[in-house]
């Protein structure tokens, strides 16, 4: 049966051009009551769009609740990877969602770009990329939490021993690379926990997908996939979203569609995280989605976790 599902899915997404939707009503329903002893300040929603089709879930975390803490967490296994459920069990976390990109073929694995945990830099910022024999200098986006636990999303780069943020990304284009960054326009980005991923999909309360500027062109990242995104609202609520994909009843979304979903959830800023088979959302030890169509989870290097006191 699993083989038949895979063949059907491959057939479904290989015939012709896939339409990109400009409006994605999801009919969100609050399913928080399905979870025993869910802490105050955490709400869970499930949505479905039959037309596309899509299945998605999101969690709202009240960042102003003094009894909730949100942190970036890093695997301590020998191979540098754990499933989101393993993170949740080991750390006794109420909510866990997968984090940044990593090199799956490495053992132990390596994070792609900045990874910072409790002021300790585990992996440095991604300074540049070589594509088709041209070097592109980057201000690739990152998600961070300051010492008070407040979330920030920014285009960043490192200079000397500092991590800087910019008001807008470096203007890279295919075959037209930025060859030098103006560090005078950068501002010190003071985060105690951070991970680089990208691209940004909402900024200043507006849909804004900066995949080209962040040099995700000539890759599969902008295409339709299972997705994970994180953002925050003006009211101080953090949003964790997971969209299922690569299955008959949920095709996944492209970056523009992901931007629409996070904008519709009133995000002021939002960022795309690692997706595909990595996309997983765990609440009170329960996996909500079906990563890439299955009930098993991929091991990942980093995650974002919510804890209650």
C-alpha cells in the first residue's frame, strides 16, 4: 500500500505545471481541547483546504506568558541528530518543531549557517555561496531569541566577531552576485539563541519572499514541498506552522503560498525553516502531521522547543 501511495503521489505532481494559489482559505479549527494538560498560553489549530489540497497545523504561543519559555535546542546524539519527538521526550518540552538546514550525509551532521545555543556558537553564519562559478555574498535570514525570550527574524551576516543584521537583504540576482557587503549598514544582532535558515517570507507585516536575494535560486527550495515556518505577531504571539506535502490529500506549498499562510495568521515577520521530510510538529509528545506522507520522523540537528514551568 505504501508503494502505491508513493507512485500515486509522484504521478500527481509530475504531470504538467502545478498552479500556485493566491488565496488559501484553511478553515482553521481550534483543537486545543484534544490535548490533556495543555499549558495556558498555548493553542493548537488544524486546517484543511480541499481544493489544493492541503493539511496544516499551527501553534500559537503567548510569548508574554511568564510560565512559558521558547528556546532553540540542539541534538546531543553522537551523530548530531534527533527526531522532534526525541527532543520533546529528552527535554520534557510541550511543543517541538524542526529547525534549520543541515548536511544529512555528514556524520556527525553539520548545520548550514548560524546555529547558536545559550550564547555559544555551534555553527557560524553562512558568509557566501559559489554558484555556477560565481561567488555570492549573503545576508541570509535567521531566527533568534534574545535574553528576555523575545523572537526576532532578520537578514544577517558576520563581521569579525560580531553578527550583524540589515534592514533589507543584499540584492543578489542570478548571475549578478553581490561581491561585497557594506558592514556600515549592519546593526549588531544580539541574540542568545539563533539559527539560520530562510528565506524570509513576511517582513514588516507584508508578504515578502526574499528567496532570490538570499540565493535560493537554482535550487529546489522555492518549489512545492512540505513546509515548516515560524513567525510572530504584533501582539507578542509566536506562530509555529507545519504544512503536510508529498501525499495525495496534501500536496505541500511553494514559498509564495507559505507567505500567504503566515500573512493570513497576522505574522509581522516570518521565516521558512527546513522542510520536506524534516517538517514535523510535536505537541505533548504527539506528532500532529505526517512528515512527507509517513508517520515516522526524520532526525534533525536543531529544533525550536516550548517549555512550561
